[in-house]
């Protein structure tokens, strides 16, 4: 039995490592395509149009987030059962296998995303068209673009049954094979449409962005259908909404939806309402309080400043959440295995230490390199001190974003329904902290977009502190410990990285800024 557990854990760790590589590859390819597309059109794109595009992206993200985020997180908490799990095999019907029962349950629950997406898309479409700024509504092809974004969102939600199986079985290579061409097609459609319109001197407004999203959703549907439907003869489960064959029908709502997964999804959904406000609060506040030009400038800063977060941190967070969910799932007796808990703890420590080393480099070098890169990439139209300073401040936000992502990934994988409700209540406190910080920086300090970045730092700091305390308490209850000395990097490593950054910074004549950034990063590292 021990050998079987070790073999299963080794397989999970290997799949996680491979999955991280593929997820990073997906994000890297997507950002390279998007970056290239933006560079092709940036010099002819006004901040106003980019601001409207940022609003449309928030519109689509809101539909997708509220429709599928809670469902995806619930499905991650139900890994495919191992062959030695006898109780779950007895639960399976004679004509199926336990893995197929688990997969069918995940597929069925994933259809709830589409059920939520239809009313969500209608509500958000009506609200956005009702409260849209007049300047945006007068943009060419604005209302058709909103409709196309809503349709593209529903099309993207229709692939959730495929995505649930991809995540559950950790088939990251198939995900990469589908999502990378889709990202390329979106970038190609967006840039080529803009270029053609500029050559014929025809104003398309934000329609190219909407067409890009539509082509991306269509490519996902075709790609996942080709990648997964060909193997349904051997999987022994259906990608259609199918009645579950079970000896205990009470485990399933309407005979199709797992009560356990549905209950967990409901708890996570209410938390996602508050979490989305915290995550997208800066964009919402800008949309409500600022002009389209300021929104476009902030969109550029967040897109360029968040490249590292999206390419490296986001895939690590996603693969780690899958790993934590697989390792921290109770066995057939409802118990957690200590070797799995220790493995999760060690994985978390390794990532936190790596993040600290990367932070020591980001803090001093990021603000120094931003102005030069901005002039090269955006040209004179975007290379203003206001944008450069905003991007420099954004560099300080990235490490806080990374630490919060990985700690909340552990919490979402380990917390039960009661603990998730408790976290939701604390999210309300975090919202109050964020609102107060935003008010102080925006109204009292009159810092504008800079104040929003600083408020986001405060937001991530308090959320990370709560998650870190939860993790320490969780590990202590399960016979493990987590000390700050184990997480913090060694002083010698920090000093060497800080000195290397200082030497590099002095070569570019940024001594004062480097010293200030190193002092800030040093304080942050010591607090860890």
C-alpha cells in the first residue's frame, strides 16, 4: 500500500512538473502573440480606443469569471480516484469504472457554467450598454462589438466539459496544442483587421478586438473537439450531460450533478463575487471615475507590467492548485496522508523562496528598465513620463501579486466548505481595507492611477497575510509545521542578489533609485 501511494504521488508530481512547463509555454506563446499584435497596431492606436478595449475585456472577464471560476475550482477538488481506492470502485456501476464515474461527474457539473453564462451574459450586456460612457458609445461599431463579445463568451463557456477532463487528468499537452493556435489566431485576426482598416482609412473602432475574441472561442471549440472526441470510445464516459449510474442516487442532484461538487461550487461562487471585486477593483474604479484616455494608459501599464505575472506566476499558481488539490484530498476514510501534506508543504516553501529571489531582482531592475523599453516599444506617443512612472510603480506590485496567488492556491485546495465561507467573510474585510487605501491614495493623496497600484499592493498584502496564517494553522492541525525561517531566503543569498542589482543599476546611472528599491525589497524580504 505504501509503495502504491509513493508511486501515485510520484506520478502526480511528475504530471505537475510537466503541466507547469506546458502552462508556462501556453502563457508565453499567448503573450508573445498578443505582444506582437499590440506592437503592430500600437503606434496607430489611440489611448481612447485602448481604453474602450480594456472595458470590453473587463466585460468579458466578468462573464467568464462568474460563470466558470467556482465550477472549475470545485472540479479540481475531485481528482480521478486511484486503483487502490476500493470504496470508490464499489460505488461505480458494473458497466463503468471509477475514473469514468469521476470524469462523468466533472463533465456534468461543468455544464452549470454554461447555465450560469447565459443569464450572466445578458445581465452584463444590458448593464454595460446602460452605463457605458457617451464617448465610448459613439465609437464606430461599438454596440456590435459588445454583442460579439457576449457571443464569444458563451462559445468559450461551451468548451467547459472538455476543459474539466483536461484539468482532471492533467492533459496539459493537449491543452497547449489547442490554446496556443487559438491565441495565435486571435492575435492574427486582431492585428490584420486593424492594419487593413488603417490602409484603407476606414474606422473600425474596437471591432477588431471583438473579432479576435470571437475567432479565439471558435478555435477553442474546434481544437478541443478534435483533441478529445476521438478518444471517447475508450474513456467510457460521455461529454454530454448524462445520468449517473450509482447505487446511491442521493449523491447526485437530479441524477446528474454531484451534490458534493455542487455544494462546494456554491460556496466558492459567493466568495468569487467578493474576490472579483478585489481582483478587478482597479479597472472598475477607473471605468467609473476616470476618462477613457487614463483607462487606456493604465491598461497599457497593467498589460506590460503584468507580463511576468501572466507568463510565469499564473501557470505556477494553476499547476500548484491542481497539485495541492490532488495531494490534499482525503482518502476513502476521510483522512489526509502525512506524506502528501509534507510534499505540499515543501512545494509551497520552494515556490515562496524562489519568488523572494525573483523579487529582489524585480524591485530594483524593473523601474530602471521601464522608460527605455517603453520608448522602444510604444514610440513617442506612449513614451511619456506619466506612463513610464506608472509602469515603474507597477513593478513593485508584481511580487505581491505572486505571493498572494500561490498562498490562495493552497487555501482553495485545502479549505473545506466552512473554511471557505469564513474566508468569504474575511474577503469583505479585505474589500474594506482596499476601499480605504484607494480613498486615501486617490482622494486624499490625489495620486491617480499610481494610487490604484499602491492600493492593490495593500490589498494583496492583507490577503497574503491571512492566507499565510491559514496555511500555518492548517499544517499544524495535520501534524506539520511551517516556520518563517524555513520560508525566508538566506541573508547571504539576499545580499548577493541585492549587490548584483546595485552594480547593474549604477552602470545605468540609477544609483538613488536602486538604493531605494533595494531598501524596500530588503524590508519586504525580512518581513517574510
